[in-house]
């Protein structure tokens, strides 16, 4: 049951099942004269996915047989062993493949606290430690993109990558002016790999159809294609990183590294080097420090969304660096969504109906205007309210609340669990294309805050950030932020 295994297990299982079935048929139907397979070609990735699907299916059959013959006392251990082996296989294949499918593995690695710990640990390597490219290849890529030897471009260069993920890896270097920098180098061929994944419309539609039976996969697939294709262009990413940095320059808690323009290209992005603790290290800090970090991340996400109409759509633990006192460096601006003025109004209407007026009819009306619900959808207003209210629960009341792993996992399960009592609602709900990336708040941000066990009066903090409330500072961090905003406003008036 999805409710027991968690959404991430369902997502991995769906990918593997779809790959082992649909893609195996596609691979088998290829002509022998199609040419050699490469790791970035659609055909090669089809074969790789089909392989893991076949392996997982055969392994499940063996596991079931072993479990049936084992004494009751051994069955739990056998289950854990099988889950770990399967997760390791998925992590190995998706990590080696890079691209869009690896991103699904990254999401699964941190969102569901219901997954067995060994399984999460096996998939966690996809967050920041995916298999890197060779040092020689990284150097050649930089030289081809920037037009000069690495020795001329940088005073020093470290061949060991700082991090390696789904699209590129990061190297430490020193610029000739003495600045320490982080150089993100895109994997050669990853663009073709992602396009191969995205061109596999049959797979994407099948996966979305299995996970979200009531949704129209077309707009979702179109939005994912647009955003992930944009992520391949580091020129665009550099521009978005500058926008976020300009929005938060001198902020008391947010730090966005400066872009080093002269050392950037479409496949190389150089920024000032940022230092700090990774998410795994933060987990060992005091709860007070985790609460501060959670508040900072929350403020960054929702100030960006409501005040600046932009959302960084990749909120996973590998994209943060932490320093004591709630100081957070935000990394990776490849998956940014910008909104036009008024485009978020339907979401604001839904929030107002759920949190302030608790008006079920108004919530339904907002959902229809936003495109989450058809005007003639056969669903009861009370059932819709009960389903959606969980997503607003942490800001519904003026009280301190801890976002627990179970609470954030429940938020995610409501998307995927067809057996949890909300089938009536799930059958008719849809996700409009322009809001697909924003759903990463529910599928990502809440997972991060749940892993931290972050405690705050989220309603009061949210009221500071909502433009229609513009509430007073509610925490020391809020007071520091208000002072920063006042300084910016004064500087703006002086410069006009």
C-alpha cells in the first residue's frame, strides 16, 4: 500500500515499472541498424531503464518466494535487505544516467520519512555526490567553453569536485584577482540526455498518469519540459542568480553568491565560493539552530514568491549551506519560475478562503479559477476543503507549530495515495502548467522543514510576507529583516 510505503517508494516503483514495461517494448522494437547506443541517447537510456525494471521485477519474485518460506521473525529483515538492494540499484543507474530521471531519484531521496532509513541512505547519494566526470573531461569542457587553458583562466584549480549532481559538477578554483570561486561545469552530453528523457513523452505521461490518475498530464509535461530545458542554459541561470542576489544584497540572513561574469558561459557558471555546513551536519546541531535555519528557508521561499514573484523550484538539501544563527547560503538557481503580476492571485484567494474565512464555497471557487478543479467537477465542497486544508494547516492558526517528518510526509502522500480516503478529490484535481513548479513547496520545502523538525509561529511569519497582510515583525529575525527593508527603502529614496 502506498500509505505504508510512502510516496517515494511509489514514485521509484512507478518509474521502474514503466521503464521495465513501456520502455522495454520500445527498446525491443528498435531496428538493428539504428547505430550504436550512447549514454545520452534516448535508446540507450531506454535500455538502461528497461534493465533495472527487469532486474527489480525478477528480484521481487525471488524476494516473495524467500519471504513466504522464511519464519515470521526473519521476514522484516528480508524486507529491509530487499528494499536496500533495490534502492542501491536505482541510485546507481539514475546517478550514472544523470539528467531528468536522476532528478526524480533526488526528490525521492529526501521527501518521505516513511521510507526505511537504509533506503533513504542509499538514495541520498544522489543529492550531492552523484558519480562525477573525470578531471580531464571537466578541464576540457571549461577550456572549450571559455576559450583558454584552465591555467590561464584561473590562478589555481582543484581537480577534485566539490559536488556532483544531475546536470553538472562544481570545482573549487582561485581567480587571478585572488577571489576563491566555485565553478559549475555542465556534463558533456547531459543536454542530450535530458532531452532524451523529456522526448520520451510516453514514459512521462505514463508515470504521471499512474501517480495522478485524475490529472491531465499534457500541461504538466509541457511545463517540466520548458523548465528543465531552461536549466541547461547556465547563461539563464546566471541571470536568475543575479536577480536573487540583487533582491537580497546585504540581507542579514540570506546569502546568494555573486556571479563572476567573465568566467561564465552557457555550460560554465562561476560564482564566489561559499562555505558552510551541509544539511547532514545541520541535523546534528541544536534544535534552536535547526529552527532558525527553517525560519530562514521559509522566509526566503515565501518572500521570493509573494514579494518578488519568483520561485526557486529546486528546494532540496544539497542546495543549502548553513552557518550558526540562521545564516543560509542558497545555491543553484537553474530551475526558477517567474510570475506575471496577478498570476498568483488565484493561489492567494485559495489561501484566504482556507485560512482566514474558512469558506468552503470560496475555496472551491478559487480552485476553479486557478485551474486545479473543473467548474463541473463532481466533488463535495466539504471533501475538497478537508483534502486541501492540510496544506494550509501550519499557517491556519495563530500558534506555535512544529513541522514534523510525519506531517510533511502526509502532505506529500495526499498527492500520491489513492487509498487514503481522498480518492473522490484526487480523481478530479488537476495541476495547471503554470503552477507545476510551485507544487515543489508541498513536495520539497515541507520535506526539508519536516526533516529539521522546525518550530515557529508560521502564521505570524507568513503574515509578514503576505502582501495583503503586511504584518509586523514576529521574531528577532523578522525585526532584523524589517530593519534591512527600511535601509533599502531609504537608500532607494536617496538615490531617486
